[in-house]
C-alpha cells in the first residue's frame, strides 16, 4: 500500500528535492507527457475518479468542482498558497521542498481545464516559498514544460506568482480573487461561484497547493489507484501539521484512517516532558477541539463530522495538561477578531465581544454571567452552535471564532467557572 | 518623487505579468516601499498612475493589508503570538524583544532602526515560537535568543537579512528540514521576492 505521495522526494533527497534535475531524475514531468497525450476531459475524469477532496479547508471534491467550470473563455486557475490558519505549515513545506510537483500539477490541471494563465497566490509572509516556486517555474519554462507550445503539444500556459500582504481572510477564495484584482480582500457574496464568475468575472478554479500537488501522481497511477488509498469518503494521503506540546512537531503525510493516538503519540512522539494530553485542535484554528476520549477515533472526514469537528486545514495543535484553556481560547478568538474583514456585523462585533469577555475572565475580572454571555454571543454568530455551522455571516470566518468557545464550554466549563469564581487564580 | 529608471523598469515588468493592469497594485505597493523604505502618498499616486486607478482607490486597497506600512523602521521584527507559539512561550519572547530594544509592540524606535510588532501565525508552528525579521523566518526561539537577535540587528545593522543566517545564529529546531542554504535575503521591511527587492549573496 502506498504510504507517501507528496513527501517521498523531499525525504529521500533533502539537499536538492526542489531542483528540476532531481525532479526529472525521480520521474518528474512524465505525468505531464502522459497528460498531454490524453484528452482534457479524460484527465478531469481521472481526477473525479480519484475522489480527492480539496485540502484547503472546505474539503470539496476536486473533480466535482472542476465540473462546474463554465464554458466561456478565458478561464483561470488560481492556486491558493495563502496558508495562514494558525497551526498550519504544510503548504510551506510543499512549496519550499518540492515546488516542481506543484508546477507539474498546475500545468496538467490547466491543460485539463482549458486554462492558459494560472496564478499562485502566496501569502506575503512566505517570501522563501515564493522564491522557490518562482525559480521552479523559470526552470520549467527553460525546459519547455511551460510557456508557448508546451512539449510540442500546441498547449500554452503562463503562470504568475502573486504575493499577498498580510490578511488571513484572503485565503477565502472570493476574497483572494478580489485581492488578485488589486482590491481590498473582502469576500464576495456567493453565488455566483468562482467556477462561473471568478477572476475578472471569468470562470475560475481555485485549488489549494496540496490538492494540486497530488495531480501528477493521480495522472501517473490513475484515479482508481488513488481511490484505493484510505477509507471511503477520506481517500488518499494528507499532510498534517503537528505542533504544540508534542515531542516531535512537524508535517506528517499519512493515509487517512490512522488513529489520533498513532499520529500524536507515535509520529508526534507523545507529549513533551512526559506530561499528559489535555486536548487538541484537529484541523486548524477554526476547528472544534477533541479530547483524550477521542484518541482511538480514526482520522477521517466522517469520524470528525460525527464528533462535531473537521480536518479543515490539517493543522493539529496539541495541548498538555498544564494548558490554561481560557488563555488558549483567547489566542484563537483574538486571531479571528483581528482577521475579520469587518464587512459583516455579527462577525466583526461578535468576535471582538468574545475576545473582551475572555480577557476579563483571564484577568480575574470575570463575572458569573460571563459563562452564559460567551454562549449567547456565540449563538448570535453561529445560530444553534452546531458544526458544521449555520451562519449569519458572509463567510465561515465568523463561526470559526466560536469553535474555541464551544470547545472550552463543552469540555472545560468547570475550569472557566472556577476562574470566574476565583477558586483558581486567573492569569496566563 | 518619481521612480528611478530601474524601478520604472521593474514596474513595467510587473504590470506585464497580469492580464489586467489593476492586478499589479499589490506588487507595485511593495515596489513603492522598496523605493522609499515605506509607503508614502507619492508612492501610492505612482502606483495609481501605473495601474489606471485613483490615489483614493490605491489607499483603499493598501489600507486593507497589514504589510503595507506608512511608518516602519529600517528592520521589522515580527513576533508570532498565535496558538502554537503562545503554547510554547511567545509572550516571553515578545517581552524580551520589547525590553532589549526599548520598543514596545506596534512601535518604531525613535532613531528609525527597527519596528517591533506581534503578528498572527506565520506558518512556523512546528518551530514555535517563531519570529520574522523583514519577513525572513527564524524558528525555535527563546527569550534569550530573541534578545541576542535584536541586539545583533541594532549593533550590526546588516544590509541583507537571510533566513538561514538567522536560523544558524539564533534559531533552534525548525518546523521541517529547510534543505540547502538560500542565498537570497531581504533588503528592507518588505518581502524579499523577485522584483520587489531581493539580494543574492
Ligand atoms: C476564512 C477562510 C480562510 C481560508 N484560508 C485558506 C487558505 O489559506 N488556503 C486554502 O487553500 N484555502 C483556504 N480557505 C478555503 C478556500 O476558500 C477554498 O475553499 C480553497 O482554496 C479551495 O481549494 P481546495 O478545494 O483545493 O481545498 C479558506 C476559507 C475561509 C473561509
Ligand atoms: S502559531 Fe506561530 S507560527 Fe503558527
């Protein structure tokens, strides 16, 4: 069984996995040659058959999304390399250590989608990843894998690397498109979806770095081979970023279906300093937390849904027994309060409210009524406090701010209450 | 102030990378920072002229993003305070930076030598706590190594900031094996990427 798709090369050749020479020597760009001999629709069919779902957070099936692309031209492909969900650093590694894998994925995908101009939107705080992908694009162009009449196929493609400038919300695909058009990065109201009206109001596919990095493997081995990896509904491998109180933080590519215990204790090396596990965030700052009772649950989309959370961006943040959960929740809520684009009231006002309440609890000035107030304010942002959330907001950022609140109130209400009543000292 | 011929040439090359001129607003804003060390009204006017939008439209866009700065020192020290860094002591790292430089969070030194800011996740959570200097990453920091880092910045005022240098001198364990040394570095408080301002070796 295949254990690794994305990280084999960087593991085997740490000194030069990012170069064209190494990429070609390890079979790189063979998938592109194969793809250029196929009909574009046949490529899209393979992607659909693979059942790969987007790795950017929303988990939408990639083949289905591609099927929504409207017929008018020009159309665009935009790679989302805005990675800014706290706890997530996997796309950075893919960009820095195996940029040609992404470039090959971009060329194949563009050919399949009838795209002649693609973009890679890299967050502004990632200059080195941007340099690596730019260098790879230049090498690929010189070798004839990019530019006019690629490998004599008649297909032409140009790729522009675009740097963001410090705004988490630009990871949301419609905000990203506004940003790429030189505007404020505020989300657009959907519909229309980008596949119908995206960049410059033309049909546009937005996909995550990791999603598109899988495309060469899928074309080489076939969609069915990918669909044979991992449990149904959670096909393929995923690159998870593991951080926080673990002995061995890092990015781990695993076949989905492995248990949390395997990932945190075996791969991640367990909790630092021999301490006990208290809880963890399973899929980036937006995701509701899990607790040790869930350790033997499989890492799958379905199991997470059943537990009221998600794999989201793949950022796993582990907290040990000494963690002050109010301070941790405040760190997360503050992030969303600061990153709210301000366009919608429940998100802008609600997140700031939650931040203030947590702050006063942490400073020993909490009131007994604050426990209910936290939940009331949360309910206004995300009615019913369910996951996946019902929304009163324009995009899912608002409900994301609620996840840490529902998490501490579900699992650690006694700790919050004790802090409010002064039974335990507040403070970080 | 109008842009130098070299900067104009870079600007033209950037505009040519996009199907529509307006898309060049963000890279040109970085270029404007490179030209003057920070973002000015004249810089924004120049960006507007080159992308076919008004100065007000440029300002509306620029003010949305935190990395376009109207006031910033020669170097920018950004300390991550998001969840993974928080769990591993970023508050103490930020305090050490502020204490050693005398520059509190969000401020610029009176002599313009550097600015200090706390920022949200910079994608180095596996090497928490992390800092960026002019957006070049250094991971696995402690309060002491952060002090040494800003002392070095103030004493040496290096021309070029390179991630690998920082990591080698001051860093601890990174999020992942960074691979070979990257000779490119930052020449000011904006990202060292292509035409906006990079320096090799
Ligand atoms: C607030 C917010 C932030 C997001 N940030 C990112 C991001 O940094 N990277 C990413 O790929 N997707 C991000 N997404 C998801 C994108 O909107 C989009 O679903 C994704 O890029 C599609 O690619 P995929 O189908 O390959 O996952 C974000 C969504 C929201 C609502
Ligand atoms: S939380 Fe600090 S780098 Fe991600």
